[in-house]
C-alpha cells in the first residue's frame, strides 16, 4: 500500500523493498517532551520516515507537548530544522510530503502538571478529529524525564483522555525506558499506569526489540529446523550476550551517575535478548503467546542471594584512555558526574535458568561504555566434540559457536572446524557469515520507526509486558543493592578503549574479544 499526497504516490523508492502494508488506523500521536533530545533525534525522524515510506495513515496528526515556548508555526519550523539535521538522506523534509506533514503538526506549551493544559490538549485532539480525520484514536508517547511519568498519566485520566467507556476510538500509551529505577519504583509506576490504562493499551518501549536482528533471533530459532534440536543443555556449553559501546556518557552524566550499566542496559535491553534466545517456542506469533514465553523464561531465573553476588558479577568504571586513537577522559571527569563516583560503567553477570532446557548452562551477560568496539551480539557456544580423531596433535579443535550479530554488523555467523588443504590433517576454525545488508539488499529501518508503527497498529509483540519488567528487576536487585552499598576501591578499573575490567575475565575467562 502506498501513501498519497493529493492523489500522488508518496513512497520513497530507496526503501521500496521494505514492507509497507502495515498502515494503522487514523490517529493523533501526542509526544510529551517534544522539545527534548529523544524527540528531535529519534522520534520525529521516525514519524517522518514512516510518512515517507507510506506507513503512516493519511489521516494523522502530531501534537507536541512540552515546557519550551513555541507557537504552532514555530514548532513546525523547529521540526523542519531537526529533520534537516537528523533524518536520513532519503527522508528530508521537502515537497508535498513535508507540506502535508507540517500542516498536521501542532504544539502545546505547558507545565506537565498544568490541569488546564490537558483540557486544551483534549480540545486540540477533538479539533484534529474533526479537521484532520483522526477518528478519536490517540497514542500518547511519554518521552519526558521518568519522574514526570506519573504526573502526566494522572492528568490524562483527569482530562478523560485515557481509555474509558463511551469513548470514540482507542487510547494507548508508550512509556519510554527506564520503567522505574529499581523494583519498588517500577511497581509504584506500574500501579499508576494500571489505574489509568489497561495492560492492553500500555506499550513499554525497549528500543532493542525494534532492531531487525533482534527480531530475527526468533526467526532463526523457529523458522529453521536445524537449531532447535541442539538448543539445550545437551549441546550448549554457555551463552554470552554482549552490548558494548565505544561512547562514554556524553552529556547524560546527570542521569547516568544515578543509573549505571546494570540499570541502563542489563535490566532491560540485555535481559530482553536473553529472554528471546532462551524462551520456549511460542504457540503462535501473536503478542501474548510470545510475551508469555519471554516472561516464563525470566521467571525461571532465580535472583541471586546477596552472599552469592560477588561470585556471579563483575563491575567496572572507565578511566582515561583512547578511542580510535583519540584521547578520552575518565568517567569521573565527565560533565555532571561525581568526581568520586562509585557508579559502574561496565557490568557483567552470570545467570542460570532453572528449567529442563537450560539447567546448568551459564548465561553470561555484559555491557559497558568506552570499550574497544561497539558491538552487540549473542554467542551460543556448543560443547566440545566428544572424541577426537581429526587434527594434528598441536591443533586446537575449538567448539562450534553460533553468533547472532545485532550491531553494528547485522547477521549470523557460525564457527566450525575445517581441514586445512594439504596432505596433513590440520584442523582450523572457520566462519560461515551471513550479513543482512548483502543478503537482502535493503537497509534495516531504525528501531523507533518499527516500534512507533507497531504501537499505532496496536501490535504489542515488541513491547515488554509488566510481568517481564518486574521479573527483570527482581533478578538484578540483589546485585544493585550490593554494588550500591559497597564502594569499589579499584575504580576506575579499565582504560577507555580496552576490553573491560580484569574482574570480568575472572568471572568468565571465555569472553569473546570485542
Ligand atoms: C540506551 C541507554 O537505552 O541505549 C544508553 O540509555 C545506550 O546509555 C543506548 O547508549 C544504546 O543503544 P544503541 O541502540 O546505540 O545500542
């Protein structure tokens, strides 16, 4: 299906190979925090690209809601400038598509607890229904600092903007991460959400789930026959999940110094990867069948006892060093970071899943900033061969490894042993490598595009259900508590640009090099 402007096709030919038949109902999308960084860098470009690709319905509107002062026209101009800067070359704001998009943009400047402003928002949405054909459907996107989420949710209820009887159309809410800062605050936030929106209307975003290679984990497992028979404790030796970044905390020191790597990455992104790689085959492809299996596998992970935390975890904080040959400063010197900070910028944990499939198989999870390379991947290492008949005595026969590469490379690689050509029977490890870009000849759409599009269509598959969020908090809480209550006097304990702290190799000597 193709979007049109004045009867003419509006689909961009560069993305023409991608699926475009996922148009949602007409609707209004309200972005709380529309003057913030996430909106201009990710959310707005995602909306515009959805429009360019013909995935937005023809009848839509976007309402920005934030404290900064803009008139509607100034907001349109602001959006154009941001799109000029942040959108991909195939989705620049120009021509008939931009003109149509711009006329569907408007803005409300207010404090987030200003009751009257929500009345004005309700009126604006009704006007949009009448003038822009949005049919009473509303998607609210919370992209403000998390401390404002409860205020906004309560105000939406006060203004009758939550789902309720007699309402025309649907109302859904997207909640940005982090969903809480620990188990108690997550539960508190959930109580607020639950008072106002039913679970079927709540879309908890974890942008990792919108990445194509993450979605492919399930396809790899359940659209092939060869992996499933060996996907268990009989054949798998260990699983390592890595989310490594070269970036430091940039300008987010204020937030990050109160969060740390365990909260920022492991509790959500990495835990979701674990759930996808370890879950049982779902009965079907619908959102609840999949989300139930994800929650089930997390429920089979016992949170560690406090006394066991030192043996199953490792933490680190970056010192000065070099990234791509350029000197960078230590974490404690970053803006808005406490110069004596005890916050970890690297976290590694070892978890086990207590069920028939995985009993005894260690899952190693690690994530860190200012590491040697940006790389996110899941590596499944299989057991060694049971009996050796091949290879000269000096040859090491390495076990098979299946690597799901999430970023920056997107693909799947398999390590296996092969005979080196020649008269001797030397054995060496080689890789079979599949790459999405070359394999399919198209670029993966950015995660936010997929996720916003899905929320507009009412597909919750790629959003995290409350029971899974809660369990992920339960699993990390003992580690968080121990780390918060005990200062690590070795910090900073890894140089920027390195493979991370030595303690992580003590936890697991088998980490794949970044
Ligand atoms: C965010 C974290 O959720 O994910 C950031 O808050 C991190 O600290 C980012 O940098 C990583 O996302 P990506 O898509 O760049 O791997």
